[in-house]
C-alpha cells in the first residue's frame, strides 16, 4: 500500500483502466468473438506495460513534492486524457466508426453522462458491457475523489458548509502534505470500493432473479449505481424485468440523493441521521411534489378522454411519473415503461421541460449525480426564507444554529456564485453549439444534458430525439468539454488557476 500510494494518481488510474480491459476480453472470448477479445487483451496489456515502465522510471528519481492542488490537477487530466486510452479498444473493436466518436463515447461514459451516440443494435454485448463498465468505474472515481480530493479543498458542493474558501481548504497550502492525499485516496478506496461492488452485485442478482438476462442485469445495475443511464436495450422499457425491475432499481436510486445513504465520511451538515439530512428531505419533497403535479396535470386532461380502464391507466401513469422524476433528479435518465402510458391516458405529451429542470437541480453532494446539487438549492432556499422573514419583520433575529446561519449566509452566497457560473457555462456551450450548426432548442437540450451529466435527456427532453452521431466534429468536441466541466464543476476548474498548484 505504501508503494502504491507513492505512484501518481493519474498513473494509478491508467493501471486500473488497463486492468479493466481484461473483463470485456474474457466476455468476448466466452462468446467466441475472438476479434474483440484480442483487441481488449492487447490494449490492456500494452497499457499495463507502458504504465509500469513509467512507474519504474519515476521510482528511480527523487520524490517530488507537489502543490496542494496536485491531485485535483490529476483528476482534471484523468477526465480529459484517460478516455483516449479507453477509446482505443472501442475504436478497434467497432471498426465502423471514427476515433472521435469513440473518444466521445468514453468521455460520456467516464463522466457518467451516458449520452447515447450509437443505436443499441449496432454494438455487441461486449461493447455495451465496456461502456457500462467505464461508466461504473467513473462513478466509483467520483465517490472516492469527492472525499479524498474535493472535500479537503472545499469544492464539489462542500464549499456550502465549509468554513474555508473554495479551493483552499482548512489546511494552509504551505503546510499541505501530499502524502496525506495519497493516504486519503487509499483509505477511500478501501472503504468505498467493497460497498460499491456489493451494491452493484446485489442489484444485478435481483434483476436476474426477476427475469433479466445476466448481461442486461449487470449493465443496468452498473448504470444505476453510477447514474450513467447506460443500457444495452435502449432503456428499461426494453428489459424483461418489467415493473418489478423498475421498483428494485428505484430503491437503488436513493444512493444518488445523499451521500449519507452509503457513507458518513463527509458530513455536509451538523445534523446526524438520514431523516435529518436536508438533501434527502428536499430530494423526496421534489420527487413527491413534481409527481403529484404531473399526475394532476394528466388527471385533469383525462376527463376529455373517456376510457374504460381509466383507473388502471391512472395508476400506471402515477408510477411512471414517480420513477422517471426520481431517475432524472438523480441524473440517471432511465424512463419508466409506463412513462408513455400517461400520454394514452390523458392525450398530453411528455413534459420535457420538467425533465430538464430536474436534471439541472441534480442529486446529492459527493454522489455520482450531477447538476447544481440539492445542498446548494437548500442553501438558497434557507437564504430566501430568511429574507422573506426580514421583509415582514425587519428587526427579527433568526433562530438557528451557527451551522444553519453559515449555510444561509456564506453558503448561500457561494451557492449563488456557482449557480451563476453554471448558467454562464450553459449559455456559452449553447452559443458554441449554435455556431457549429445546431438549432437553438437542440443546443439548449444538449448543453443541459452535458453540464448536468444526464445524457438520456437528448432523447427524453427534446421534441424529436437528437441524433448525436449526426453532429459535426466541433459540436462533439464541445460536448466533450462540457461533460468534463459538468462533472468537475466550474469552481474546481477555477481553483486550477490557484498559484499554489504550480509550486514545487
């Protein structure tokens, strides 16, 4: 472990990515697809060989002391550079696509965006497994780096409750010891990886018992835990598990609402217990409230469409709305098979704008969900509530703990800054996409999908599904950058310009 901790983070990720290529190689060999098996085996072996040579070369020299944001730089480099390695076997195995499309697919998977570039029937089972596996590893990467890299630097949503400035942390940078970062990463991997693997295995086994094939069950389990929404069947409506499978997946979507559902290593508030967690409570309030509004909307419209099975269709529409709202709030992007049932019940179309809003809000801090994050929305809510109280009673004194006062004052200020940066980023990406020839409505949907890491929005939110494969190379590169910015968040990118990062 000590020698592993001395290896730079980017090289650790390269070694892990190379080792992971043996899994699809074994799967392809089991199905007698020798071409794909050779491609993944050769790519994994070459990646291991080159990485080990670099590790040996670095071990012979003096260990260099990095600045306080060294691991953050490694995380940024991983999201841009690691998909280049991951795209090599994908490009060689598919053979009928460009390397840019392969790179786009790997960026989409590793950032847990899951934007569907290829039709499900175009890829083999091994390639679908590789996409889901990369997204799954990206979700584990988010779990670990959130606690080991972003939390100490007061980034990634932790700036709302932290007393330090974003990008600085509580420890002065001139006393920052990089070895602590390495030990924190190893400790996070040892504590969270077994839990992550165990939850994925439990969900996959449940889906297999219900009726899914092993490959579909594993892919959907990986996509649920990582909130990537990657599917080998084009979505849950194409799986054999049906309503029972949706219910089981719904239970595992709770891990995208709050980190307290699976770990207590980074407490974002001073309140203990999941029932006291503001993120979890706000998430459930949004899910129940939006579901009720959607159901009421279709209920009113259904009076004009008289049907004999009105009650059955109403219950199906209720469940479809409940599951889909939860899925898009956690930025997973799975649609219920009954989501379209509401259209037949009421005659109204699916409200794509509501799905865009849910994806923008996003899930919990330090989870695999993207978006603005529930904790920032909660901070803005507390600040707005206090301001309205002062309008009614100007001389009133807020009754709250010091933690709540910090959230609704300094936390709300930082949350508002992030919200403005998010809005500016969305505007910039939309403008760039329009310059590349994309229509304004499609550009807006693509920008929200990329920055909130909710790739299925391109099919669910637009009036007509957006074909990503038909976009220009400039548009695809723009979306790649937007997906990385959405995963890292704008504050982390700005923190990269901290001068302490470049100190030796």
